[in-house]
C-alpha cells in the first residue's frame, strides 16, 4: 500500500493486551500541520483532554496510540501517564515532546500501564516502516478487521497522497467524531485550512454513523500534513482546498462504512438514504434515527422487511424535533424494492427477505417535503452484540503487571447457560469418541490470525475428546499471490487452475513448504501431536493427470489411491495428519489436486464417520436462507436446478462422492465464525449444514461429469 512521502508507521505488542499488538506509532520525519476532532462526551479520556488543547498546530511529528486501555476516568494519574508516554516516544525519536500526540482505546477505569509503553518505546521506534498496516493492526480492540485506506489527488501537478488508519466497532454514536483515526498526508496545507477540511469531512462521514448509540470517552480524529509532496501550500479557501477536501471526504466516508460493517456482532452493513427533507440537516438527523433504531437493527438482523419500523423511527424523531414532515406521505424502498408509497405496496416477501440476507442492506426514504438529502450508516443488532458487551468488563481482569487480561471461564456465566451447554456437549462427546473425522481447512479461516487460532484450538479439542481428526488444507489465494509476485500469472480453464511445471514448484512451495509448515507449527503449540505431510510422502496420494474434455491443464491431477495403511499407522499412534494436496503419479510426476476432492477421498479411505468442510459461506443456501439439514438427494436436486453454482459446485460433488462411498455425514460450515467446528458438532442445532444419505444406500452420481463452463471449482 502506498503511503504519503515522509511518513513511517509501526505496531508492536507492548504487553497491555495479553497476546495481540497493542501499541502503534505514526511518525513524520518533517514537522506537520496538525488538526483534530474530538468526542463531545464530557467524560473525556486523558489523551483527549491533552490533545484537544494543543491543536491545531504547525509543529507536530507523531501520534502514539495504545489499545487495550482507554486511560479514561483514572483521575490525575491519567494526565501524568499521557505525559510519560509522549516524553518517552519523543526521546526515542529525538524530537520535542510537544511534537507528540497520544490516543488510547480499550477498557475504561483501569490506570494505563505507562511503564510498559515507556519500556516498549525503543522497539516501537525501531520498527518504523513505510507500511500503514503495522499501525492499523495495533489499534484494534473489538474490531474484527484492519481498517485503512489510501487515496491520491493531484494539486498543482504534484501527486498528493492521503492514508488513513482507524479503529471502531462499538461505542459508536455520532457527535463530532466516533472512533480513533489518523489521516496522514504529504499535502502542503496550513493548520487552519487542515482543521477546516477535517471538520467539514466529519459531517457526512463519521457524524453520519451509529452502531449502538453510545459515545466513547476516547473518540478522536487526527490529521497530519507534512508538505513533502511540494504542492503550492494551501493557505486559503479555493479550488486546491476543495480538491483536497473532496478526497478527504471520500476517505472518511469509506472509513465510516468500514466501521459500520464491522460493528460489534454485526452481520450486515445498513445504509439509510433519506431525501425530500426540508433541509440537509433534517435529512441527516432522520437517517441517523433510522440507523440507530434498535427495532430497525433487529429487523435487519432477521432479514425482516419491516418498513413500519422505519417510518415509526422517522415519525418519532420528527415529532420530537418539530420537523414539518408527514411520514404517511413517504416512499420507502428496501434493497431497491418499493414497499410503501403513501400506502403499503404488494411485493414478494420471500424474494425481498432473501435479498436482505446480503452483506449490505439499503433503505431509501423519500419524504416529499423538500430538497434535503443525506446518508447514514449503521449495522444490524445481533445476539453477539449483547454477548460481547455483557462480557466486556465482567470478564476483564487487571494483571499484576498493570495490563489487562480476559477471564473467559465458564464459571462467569449463568447456571442455566452452563448446564444447557454442558449437557449438549457431553452427549455428543460420548457419541463421537473413537470416530474418524476429516476436516477440509480453507478460505478466510486460513488467513485471519484469530481464526487460525480458533481452528487449531478446535482440532486439539476434537482430539482430546476422543475423535481422530485428519486435516486437509488448501491455499489457492496464497498460490495466486505468490505466482504474481514472481512475475507469473494465474490461469484457469472452466475454473480449474492450469499448472505447468514451473507453476507446480510454486504450488508445492506454498502448500507444503509454507502453509503446511505454519499450520503444523500452530497445531503443535496447542497439543503437540500434529504431523505435516505432502501427498507425496509415503505415496500417500497416488494421482493421474486430469483431462478436461481434451484440454491440457498441465500438472493437475485426480486421486487414484490413498495410502490407508500409512494414515492408520499415524492415527493409531495418536497423531493428527495434516495433508498438503499434492499427489504422486505412477509416471513419477507430481500433481496439484483439488483439496475438496482430496478431503473426500481421504475420508472414504479411512472410513471416516464425518467429513467437515470449512468454507466462506454459512452452509448450503437457498433463496438466501441457510438449509440446516438436507440429504444427498436434496443436494443433487440443487445441483440440477442451478441453485448450487460457482465454487460450491466442486465441493458439492465431493460431498456426494463421500456420502455414496460410506461416509455417514458431511458438514459444511462457515470458517469465518470462530470455533464453528465445535459449534457444529457439539450443539443440538449446529451452525451450518448437515448433509446425510438418509436412505442409507449409495447415491448414484456421475462424478466424472464436467462442471458447466465458467463455474469455478479449481484445485488450489
């Protein structure tokens, strides 16, 4: 990612949080014009109180941000800790402490362990790089994703770059600023003009955002501009300021949408578009009222097109504020489907409900009372929001070293919940003990560190309760990225990756040399009995060249035989085999094989009772709804009628082959959900789709049939 000239970023773990990065630094080698916008919460945190009295300024160099501790409502010591932190960073950078700003985010009411930040200052400064991701990761709290964006604008023929990092997920409600963000730019602009542009950008971005209606004590937005782009300095309003402000607006809007989509427990981004209001200010106020309505948010979570709640929210806010509108005259559409036009409209509820399962839900309201319009963003209200915030401080404990940790023991939950959970889980543990289970590991679960950790935990737990798991992993995205870095190009034919001899070396390097090694290392950190295998080891996977209607796909193969005895030996000795899907042909050639197909063949060979596919979808879907239980026959019907398409087609065919060959049940679950394997296997209702052969007889399926043209189903 390109960053502005003269800016460096760093992010490390200082020990404030037990196992994640928690300290970030944004630094400009040259002094900057600096501006800031801050929370209106009267219970301001110490770093906010310090920074707001020092901005705007023309001599700032750095912003240091810690996560895990808000340094809010901690008494006079809070201000002292801010000064200690700024002094320590300044010493390491060789600048005045007056050139350092600070920000904090995390738990309120615990004194900041400033000594940890002081001790970490040398490493933080030493780690400075022109890479914004380093800092963006370190400022996350309940965020589930890194939030950063870069935009370019030309001013006076010079390329000016703006990069923003931000965090925000909960305690999001608009009133000036609603999270922590730093915008770094190499634009030459005076502090008053930068402050003006930043203040203006708030109105249609962060001030149009709500997740839960609660304003943080720590919200702040900083802008640093060091002039390294060498454009003519922006000193007054005019075309240059307008061009700069437009790009700044774009960045802030993008970040606002990112925060809304990542709201605590959120499953959907909600966009409210109100037009036809008496003024822009009224339109924004009404849009925020809808986005912040708990009833609207709950309906969005349930994919319920309850337009009555939308108009009720508008009517309540308009009546309270005395706005000259009549909600009964409005036109309302949800996902571009008109549902109300001065009276209820007929629409296909099942179709609209399916469309509301999409990751973004759009509601448009035309009030027919003027020319004012505005957008606001929010998210749905899920069960997880209550879980996250009910547990947030009740499970947070202070550590002796001044940091905080999380005590997530079962003893902290209600007796009813504990009994129900344990009764369900213990029943399944007894049922599954001694059975074989093959898990196909792929998708987002392989990319995000927290999901990797929960996957490894799950495999260790399966083993500890008596299951005998085998893991088969993919790695397609990483192979593509590596090929492109080496100057190659990914090529697909009907969704199948063309793999020539040189590409195969990259495939093996990524699958066996990188992904397999990393996964085995993480698994062994958990329980110490994982063993990494290429399909070539011990001739585990024998393969032959796969031919697609005469098309040469290079070194792409299909499994002809699995070395069952080899796997049995490992299972009997208590090991968890972790298999890279590369096979060995009778001709001595190596072959790249589809990981879904390998998982099915391995499950068949070892007589696995369960085959689990981790994917980037909730399970088998129809009309936007998750199908929790279905038979092999149901799955065949969905293939035939075109319900199952794209990358799911190859997976579905592998599932059918496994069921037809004796595997009792196949689970398709969402790998983007932490501990989804445990949730699926050890609770009554599961979390994904369970596919079984209800008749108990082999399913007649033509597995050699070629997928329809253009539908992906590629090996890695």
